[in-house]
C-alpha cells in the first residue's frame, strides 16, 4: 500500500518499536498517525512529535479498542493501516500465574481480534486497507524463558495468517512482523531478569534498533509482504525447524544448557 497520505493507527506506539514505527510512518508522509498506548503520557509525547492524535487506552479492553477505531474513522474519514503492536513479556514458564497467561492472550491475540473486527467493515466497504501485527520470532520459534509469550505469539501469527487467507481477495493486505532481539525497554527488562534469558538473546545475534525494525515494516507494508522478518537469520532458523523439528528442539535444548 501507499504510505504517503495514509491514515495509520499504531498500538503500543508510546515507546520502543511502536514509537519508531510512528516516527517512520510520519516521516514517510502518512497523512495522520494515531498513537495508542495505555501509558497516556507516552502516547502524548510521541503524538506531539508528529502532530498525531494520542489515545490512552488498554488494548485488552474490547470496548476501548472499538471506541478508539470509531473515533479515528470519524475524525480522519478512514483508517488505511492498523498496526496491532502492543505487547509485553512475562519471563515465566508454565508456572506463570493464570492471570499472566490470560493477559498475554488478551494483549497478543484478542487485542488483534478487537482491532480487526472494529476496522474491517469500513476497509471491506472501500475494498482497501492493511492490518499489521507485531508478533515475534518467538511466534515462529520459541522464547525459551517465556512460555506465555511463546504460545500467545504463535497464536498471533496463526491469526494473521487466517486473516490474510480470508480477506486477501477483498483488497485487504495483512502483514505480521516477527523480530528477534530489538533494543527496547521490553527486552532490556527481560534480559536483566535472568541470566539464561540474556544469553538466549545475545547468542542469537546483535540487537537490532527499533528504527531498523520500523524501516523493515515500512518496506514490508509498501510491498504487501505477509511475513516481515527484520532479522535475516529468523528465516534460516524457521526453515531448519520446518525441515527437522526434532533436531531443532534438541539443538535449542542444548543451547539452553550451555
Ligand atoms: N523488543 C524485542 O526484542 C521484541 C522482539 C520481538 C517482538 N517484540 C514485540 O514488539 C512489540 C513492541 O515491543 P517493544 O519491544 O517495543 O516493547 P516496549 O515495552 O518498548 O513498548 C511496548 C509498548 O506497548 C504498550 N503496551 C503494553 N501493553 C499495553 C496494553 N495492554 N494496552 C496498550 N498499550 C500497551 C507499553 O506501554 C509500551 O509503550 C511487542 O508486541 C513485543 O512483543 C519485541
């Protein structure tokens, strides 16, 4: 899709990858960027830098997401691109408390459902529009230190694929971005929490800057690419896993023990 002149919504836009995406879309000539974050001060800070509109909402609340989408459409006339990007890590295994399990699904999966349900009717009526979700390399592979994150990001990738298959012939583009380590507050907090977590990130390669991820996202949206992989090695790992899952799992297990 053309980014110049487009109306863009980015959840989790108050920091990290979402902030970099908001700045990059504005720089590329988007007509308007709505910056959505539960941290309203962060949403205001980013929106004011690009003359966008801040929305201080929690994306795990369906009514708040639908209200925000309706408001943007009323104010701007349409939404061309909706980026469901908000996310967080738990740093927990199977024993994560059930609230943490549910919240990861609320934020990483159901929030994408709410956004798609809210915006698709108007996109389908126009015959154009684009949905982008930020999943993770953990949604194709595994984040060894975080069970709820891994499982919910796999669900996010599955949902994006379903949306692409179901709505692609109606003029709707769908992209899912699956980065590995990106230098943001989310990742630095998680790496600081546990030595194994930190090693699993550093052994996989250098951290990427949020701006470089945003550049890959722009390129992917422009070219209507479904699977956006800012880190080239993710494609190699994913193919190795598909070719021999048993061997892949044994290799990851060994790397955890090192
Ligand atoms: N940083 C990485 O290494 C990395 C790698 C792969 C994928 N990701 C994914 O990228 C996305 C952005 O992560 P980031 O690294 O920029 O993190 P970040 O913590 O820097 O930014 C995430 C933003 O989302 C907001 N947010 C979280 N929960 C929310 C909610 N319920 N409602 C509204 N806003 C909410 C936060 O306030 C924050 O501003 C996430 O989905 C994350 O899982 C990150």
